[in-house]
């Protein structure tokens, strides 16, 4: 059964600044990709859109390969619901992380990529819900900002159980 776990990142001031920068740049890149995709009519096809803009994004923004791939994927997913007008991503729209960009170190901290290298951030699980939030993919997590706090939304597949506890839930993902 699929669950979405909400994890609060317990960032210090410097980590918060680094993640804010990632969010800002990632969404700038998504807007640039969206513009190219819409103009070239490749906005609904990951392969065609990648051919149009992958190298340009890597060179212009000096991003890790996995982050460019995630940005392209986010843009294409965004156009699935409405491809008739160009999408714009806000500065604080979620950032998609995959297993190359994000790694959990047991239940102590998470290693998360920034543009200045990886940071180790402690976290706490603040909630979970059965099912998925919109467009979550197994093996990926969305970095979101709510009330000046960063959270990860992580999709996990757990065995069916009628009364799963938060501790049991946490043990399954480690």
C-alpha cells in the first residue's frame, strides 16, 4: 500500500539558505525548460525536450545531470494537465529529488545535494497519509517550503496493515 511520508528538515541558517538557493535556481531552470519546450512544441515529450535543452541547462546553470533530468521531468508532468499555455513555476515551487540527489542515513539525517555540495540535515517524521499526493513517484521525494520550513514528501510502499504506527512506518523506510 502506498503512503506519503512528510519529513521536516531541521535545518540551520546556512542549510536553509542553501536549500532556498536550490529551490530558486531549480524553478528558474524549470521556467527556462518550459519556455523552450512550449516554443518548440516538445513540452509533452521527455526525450524530445531533453534533446532540445539538456546540454544548454547543464552549461548555463552548472547543474548536476540528475537535477536537469528531474527539472525536465517536472516540466513534462506539469504539461500533462494543460498543454495549451506556457507553464510558469514560482520561485518556491517544489524541487524533485531522486536517489542520486538524496540519501537517508538511517533515521538520523538525510544527505541532500545543493549547488555547493551535499549537506547532512537531521530530520523528523511529522506525518504520513495513505495514498499519494499529486504526481508522486516511487524513489523520488519533493522538497517543499511551508511556513519557512523545509519538508520532504516521500512516497513509500508498505505492506498492508490496518493499524500501522509511526514507529513501524519509520522502521520500514530505513
